[in-house]
């Protein structure tokens, strides 16, 4: 114990630091690949199971139905991904879907111009712009409260969930808006269904919108400074701020993006069900959060990808549809969906722990093989 | 320095100097990193064993294993001649082994008494908490430690030094016989360090074994009974206190004589780059004035050291200059332009950036790679048509990594896999890539090893010769004396004096800062031998 080794006797480190880093790097890329791979694996598994249980599951018609449903959730999830990357949460998007639907419906019904007897019927493109604008405006309000007043995102968007749902009820006043959505030739407001319920190349328009938005979101996150700032401020906001990142502006904008996505889904949904209803979009926010989380994002912020989120949305969609097709009762459907969400996150964690342990074991074996028995004597 | 004589201890039959805890061939691996490679280590009753080593040498890992925070990959712990396995910290505490961490592990929203008994509450007969009993024990412990803190005082209201004492009291309440202290003085003032050392002496006199780690080498040497040096996960030296001095410790730690002294570097100061006039900052929560009418000029090519004690207002001054906190009064001119009211980002783009004090909290973005961290502040300069140009970004990152000599496998390496020194180089490089005219650095060498400290100052002096103005904060007198063109001393929010490091002594500068010449600080002559490595 009273040894005083001269520096010269110390054996050189068997492994260069660069080599150690390189192998650590490899394991990290591997782990992120596994994480997305896990969601993909779940997807393949779900499809395989239900395809065996039901002949109709992989029917082209059913696949189109699934894709349409997935698209609504995926578009919301893309907005939610931005919010979650920042370490926030947006509970209001479901209500915003309902609200924009109700706004659009009312615009089709015509606007009573104040101080005149006239009723104005805006053209369809005006209705689309205003409705999506309402979604963005709700998001703007969220973003302002959360970034400027530094209120907790959970509370602000929870409040907005009630406000949005309440305004939807007010606007609809107990009545669904259905026939007016078709528009009238004489009023010049036709063409909504022709666009928003169309199927270019056999795919529902919502799927095309999803694809376009996913590409856009990918570019935004991976290639634009805004995306880098979002990842940076989601991981360490203080460090990002001191690096000159406009953290407040980034935070405000992501809620506008989430609100805009909700506005788009609102329009697509009333076209899909040919009606603006008061309960439209209820609980959509939870499905969107689930898709983001299944896709490997961290609720603490800074980690998550567009690809993972889209896969997550498909996992939920294929599972829900499969359960319906094989005739599982709606009550049990919820139980199973919930269990799958928890399972996804739990597997993620277990996998991380296992990886760390595995690396430790390998390294320990290496140490043992290189440490002579002499060092074990006291 | 020597241990109290051959006094027998009341608790147990342990005699002073007897080995109570023995680590035999302890090894530990994290992932592919070998933190410890078969370390043999002894802890003796009633004596202070100081563990020396650079960052990454394995000190903290060894402490975590001794205190049950982590389990060794190989080897055996022997407590009182009995082989043991410490499952977790609770297990360790029950066996009389406690650890006090660098950051105090107290709940600031609870009072002293509740913190001391947290998780080990005394119970009344019907199962409630025996507050009266706890209060009595707390008072007794505080008297024993000669610290007049009322048991009901909120921990948030205590100074760092007092919080440290509460941590010790908590360990004593659990009848600790082996106390491990990891960097206990890093947040303490000189007078608080004196109090702590007095307490340590009292504990050892009562037979408690102390294991002590510190980056403040001189302090640690003064309290040591035994010195143990770790390097690269191996125990390279073990000596009783009589045979050690500072050069010996540094030599053992680094395997070389670490020396840096930049006083004679050629200096070429130009125009005034940053001019601070009568800057006053009030704490926005309490309204207390923390920076009081400060005026400083930093010239291009000049390295100014802002020396002072903790709480002198240095960090507040730096964060206000960087634009994070608003100023109450005064004027800040950068190249003649008034930058009051500009955001952090606007100041960076005008050439003024801050390397923050707390690297993990404010410096690195943990989930981004080395490269993305480096390019973060200067990202705007690699944007083409609204998108990040990969070619120009990777080119800049490569040049940046070369310039600050980051040791990493490549730009895609996770930042968290780097050593503290290399992480700090990335944070500094991040701001250098924005072509600053003045760089602010708050405690730039905190928590990094001796070798990397010299490299960081060499980098700053190299940039200064290219015209960069530097203003940095330090609490290490050796650093101030050897690595600056000018020393500005701050005390209680004011600039009290200025020194030329070539013509002044360590003692003069310390006296101006309000630091008492405590026995823990060394003689001025050691400046020459190993400047800034304390």
C-alpha cells in the first residue's frame, strides 16, 4: 500500500482515447437506430398479427381508411413533436380542431355583416385561410403566455382546451353544420369537398398533406437554424440562450405551428365527416402525444424525430383499426391502446438500461483480462 | 499537520491511526471507460486521508464506491476486517459511512432539523415525528460543531458554509465513523474554510476517519494526514503528510511539472474595446445592489482578470454584461456603441459573448454533438437561403476544433463524452467562432485539470495577440497572478483596486479582496513554482 510508483513505470493506457470515443459513438448511433427500429418492429408485428386474424385487414379499401385516420393524427403529432422537442406540451390541439371546424362551418353559413342587412358568403379559399388562421391564433395565444409570461405549458394549454371547446359549442349553438359545407353555386362558395375530400392518385388528400408536412417538418428540424435552435433549447435552454439562441421566440413559434396543424386537421376532418360538430377533435391531443412518444421522443425535450413520430402515428392507427376489425369491444380497445403506449416507453427504458449494462460488462471483461492478479493482493 | 497523539476513542475500540476501511483491488468500468484499475486504498480512524488527482483520475468514482453510490466492477471493500458489499447509500450510512458531495444535498425548502433527520425521522409512540426530540439533537449537534444555527432555520436562508456544516451534522446524527468529503470547500470563503477545518480536526480527535478530495491543493495539503494520488484510475503514490508538498503533489498528479506563467508574454494592447461606466445592478428578487457603480475598460489584446471572493458580485457583473440580466444604471460601450438593452444574441453578433461559470447548466447543450455545440452561437454565418449549409458548417467546425484543440474523435461525438477541460474548450470555441472583440469568461478553469487549465490560458493569450480583449473572473489567486495583464479586484459589488501582476504580490491582491491571510493559503514563493495550480 505504501507504493510510490515513478511515472515512468505506469503502463501506457491500452486504448487511445480516440478509439474509445469512436466505439462509444458507434453504440450511440446504434441505440438511436434501435429506438426507431423498435417502433417499426412494433408496426410490422401489429400488421402481421391482424393480417393473420382477419382477411380484410390488408384490403386496399381498409388500408386507405387507416391511412386517412393516421394522417389526421400524424399532422397533429408533427406539431406536437415541435412542442415536445422544446420540453413543452400542447393539450389544446384537440379543441382547436373542433374550433376551426366550427369556424369554417359558420363561414359557410354566411357572415351577418354588422350595420347592414347583408349576409356575406366568403369564397372557399378565404374560409380555408381564416380557419387555419384561427388555429394559428390559438397557438399564438398559447405561445405568448408560455414564452413571455413563462407560464407552465401544461396549465396554459389545459385552460385553452376548455376555452376552445367552449367556443366551439358557442359557435355551433347545439347544431351541427352539415349541408352548408357543400356551398351553393349562386353564393360562389362551392368546391370545399371537391378539394378537402378528394383522393389524388387514389390516396386521400389528408395523406398527401401529411406527406408534405412531414417533409417540410424534416427540413425545418434538420436543415434550418430554427430546428437546431429548437433541439438546443429543448436540451439546455440556459446554454442555448447564452449562445445567442432566441429561445423566447423559438418557444412562442412552436405553439403557432402546433395550432396551425390543428387548423389544417379541423378542415380535413369536417370535409371527411361532412359535418362540423361540437365534439370534433376530442382527445386528439392525447393520440398525438402518444404518437410522438411511441416514436422515441423524450418528453423532457431535445430528443425526437419526424420519422419516428410518423411511425408512431401508424402504430396507433394500425392497432386501433385492427382491434375494430377483429371485433374487440370498444372498451377493451382503449385498455389495449393504453397498454401499448406504456409498453413502448417501458421497452425504451429497459433497452437503454440493458445497453448500458452490456457496455459495462464488455468493458469489465476487458479490464479483467488485462489486470494481472497481482493487483488483487493487498 | 500531524494527527492528534495516541488518544483512544470512546466509540468502539478503534484507535487513532488504525485502518477502518480498506479497498482491495477495486476496479470500475463505465461503458468502455475504465475509471478505476485495481486500486488499493486505506482509511484510518481519526485521520484525514486526502485523495489527489486530476479530473478523470478516478477520485469521484472511488468515493462513490466507498459510499455505496456505485458498486465496483471488481475488488473488495473491507470494513473493520470484515469483507462487505455496500448495496446503496442507506446501507453505507447504516454501517457508518457517509458522503458529503460537492453540491450540498439538502432540501432548501425544509429547515435544518428536518434536513438532518430526512429519511431517518425520530418517531413518537403513535408514529408521528418526534419534533421535540429532533430539535434537541439538532441543537446539541450545532453546539458541538460550534455553529449557532437554530434548528428551525430554513436551509435556503443559510450561507454555503453553514449548509456544509448542516451536511456534517446530518452525517453525525447518523453516527458516521467514516466521513467522505468531496470538494467541500469549492463554494466556501476563506473564513468558512477555516471553520470547516476546525470542525474536521474536532471530528478526527473523536476518532472519525475523514476522506477528503479537493481541487484546492494547498488547502488539502494543510489538512492531510495521508496523501494518496490517483492518476488514470490507478493509485500512483501514497505518503504520510510529512513527506509531501505542493510540487510533489502536482508532480504525482500530472506525471510532469505543470507550469504556466504568461506574465512575460508580449502584450499589444490597442484601443478600448469594452468600456463599462458606473454599472449598477440590483438583484431583481431582493432589490439588493449586487454590482455597485463598477467601471472597467478592456482594451483589444488585453487580458483582464477580475479577482474577488464568492459573493463579490462578479458573476452578476458578467451576466449583466452578457445581456442576460438587466442593468439598473450605468453605461456599457462596445467599440464605442452603447449596447444597453440589447439581447444576448444581439451582443454576441456585435462581438461580446460570455463563457458561463456553470458549464453543465449554462455552457454545453448535452444532447447535441461536439460539432453542433461549436457552431451553435455562430449558426447564422453558415445559413444559405434560410437553410444551414452543411459544407460551410462542417468546414467551420473542423477549423474551430483545430483552433481550440478539442480532443474528440470527431464532430459527431456526443459532447457529454468529453472531459471537463475539452467541454470547456468547446464552449470557448463556440464563442470564438462568432469572431468576438471581447470575450467574458466566468471561472473558466473551474473543475478542470491542471494540464487543461494551462491549455485554456494559452489559447486565450494566443487570441489576445490577434486582438481579442478578455475579461475573466477567478477565485484562484495563482491564476490571477500568472495569467493576466491586469488584475482588477472586486469586493462587495465594487472595484476596490487594480494591480499589475508583474509588480504585486499574492498577499497584496488577496488583502484587497477582503480575504484574510488564513493559514490555508500558501506563501507567495509558490507562485513561481506552480502558478495557478492550487
